[in-house]
C-alpha cells in the first residue's frame, strides 16, 4: 500500500496528514488503491422499489441495501458491463452514482412544492436525483456554463424522464441579477480539484494536481457560492459540496461566505447516519475558522464512498 501511495504527489499526502487525524489515516491511504464497488440509485420517476426487487430477482442481480438511503444499492453481481445490458440500466430506471455524490440531494431534502436552483449542474447526477426525490414536481432551474457538459445534462434529463427541470447553458456567476432571492433551496456542487477521486490505479486522476490549480478553483468557488447565496430566499437553505479534501476549497470558501454575510449566513448541523465522517476543520495553519464551520461534514473515503465535503447554509430572515 505504501508503495502505491508513493505515486501520489508528496505535498498532497503531506496535506492529508494535517487534515485527517491519525486514527483514520490508514483508512484514507487504503481508499486511494481500492477498486470501489459500483453503487446505484433507483429513479423514482420510472420505477418503484417493489418493481426494482422484481427486476433484481428476474435478472439474477445481487445487491446490498444502503441503510441510510432507501433508493441506493451496492452492486454485488454481475459486473458493471453485464449490469449495463439490463432493462434497468438501458431505460434509465436506475442511475449509477457514487454514494458520496448522493448525499447532497438527500441532505437538502427537496419537496415537490420547492423551487430549486442547481448551479453548475452537469452532467446531471444530482439534478436527476433531486427530480426523482421531488416526484418530478415543483421546478428545478439547472445552470451549466460548459456547452459539452450542458449537452450531457440535457441527455441525462431526457434519459431519466425528467420534466420539472429548466436547463440553461450560461455562466452561473452573474445569474443572481435575474434570480435575486427567488429559490427555496440551492444546490452548489462546486467544480473542484476532485482530490476525493484520486486513485493510484489511474495516473490521470492526480497527474495535474498542484497548489496553483487549488488556488484558481477556490477563487471560482467563492464567486459561485456568493451568487448561490444571493439567489436564495430568506429562510431558505443552500448546500455547498465538493469531492475534494483541500481546506482552501472547502472550509475557506464557506468561511468567506460567512464573513461576507455575517448577519444572514449560518452553517447548520448535518444529521448523517454514517460512520465514515468527520466534522469540518476548526482551523488550518494559523487561520481559525468561524465556529459554525464545524457543523460541516467531511466524508472519509472507503470502498464504496469517495472523499467529500458538505456544508448546509441557512439564510436567516
């Protein structure tokens, strides 16, 4: 395992030793070399849980239930190539997605009456999950700047049978001018350096990692989180998430928002019934974060979950 770790950038490993306490570092190191199980969720728009179990039995699909998410399963057999040939997969009745990626939509708890903003929405994993949880009711405004990724978003929405989403190919940074304090809930799964997806099995996942890239991402994230908060109604909730470890892209970004809107922005505690989690950092090097940053959550990576960061921010009335 240590030999595999040597493939990763030394400064990246040095940073992780400061982020994670000693009692979990072995688990974190192991996660970089493990081939993760395939996990998926049901698309409520097209299939019920009862119908899914019938399909599992009929196709000899073996799964393990995910206790904290009734729509989610770990695929035991067959492999993904065979699973992809089934009606479940071919007709968009399920969606293959990492369990960590399912958390933001679940924690945000969308309701069928909500008006929701999904900023930087492509390729649509969380957009389609929100729609599924909302029973295809209410309305989701999905924003994606990149044209290629926008087309992937549209394809996913069609494939999953989603009809309550209006998608726009535009830069999310300035949209608060059109949507100031309009949304009940906002999801910002921010573009990031994706450190939670690094694996020693694929060099390209970590090849371009450096501190300058982190700095550039953090600047973009601060702009997006400010826009997202301005679009949120007073009394509404926003969820900020990344699939990366660096505090510059996580605690520092949320801290930036709290300092920018000290009277109205507050980080709420997240009730999450899983073991592989930590609270947000209280400080980094010489910087002490606002107290409620501790209410954010870090997901410790393992054989089914990628590294992730999540913060729920309420806009006080």
